[in-house]
């Protein structure tokens, strides 16, 4: 993974948002600079006083850890499913809305 494409950037950014606190402080720092501040590998390397390759390795390993957290906990997936259900709820009213809310509450 020499460069994260936009689709994966969004995916890993979301995973970092949810699971970032589970990473070490050093990894959190690198990932924050990369995802939140959109800094390049070279900029992060200069700030951290390490090589560009070390930053790339940190990002790659952190992304794998984030994926592993999601594979076990499924928090992001569940959140996305809930958001879709809530979008559908916005279109309902009255009895239909109450029934759908009850159905969703039973799933939780």
C-alpha cells in the first residue's frame, strides 16, 4: 500500500475515527496527521524525525489493526446499517413509524 486511494482513505479515516483510541499514542499521532490534517508522508516524516518509509509502515500496520478491530467488533458496519434504517424511518409517520421503531429496537 504505497498510496491510499480516495475510497480507502475515507474507509480508513472512518475506522480511525471509531477505533483510533485503541492504537498506541505514536500511531494515533501519525494517523491524525495523515487523516485529519491530510499531511503527506514526507511532511509527517520530517515532523516526526523519521524516514518516509517508517511513516508508510506505521500507516500500513495501523490500517491493518483498524481493519482487524472492525472485523471483530463491526461497529462501523452496524453504524452504517443503523443510519440506513434511520433514513428510511424519516419517510414514515404514524403507526407505520411506531411499528418500524419497535422492530429496530428489538434488533438492538
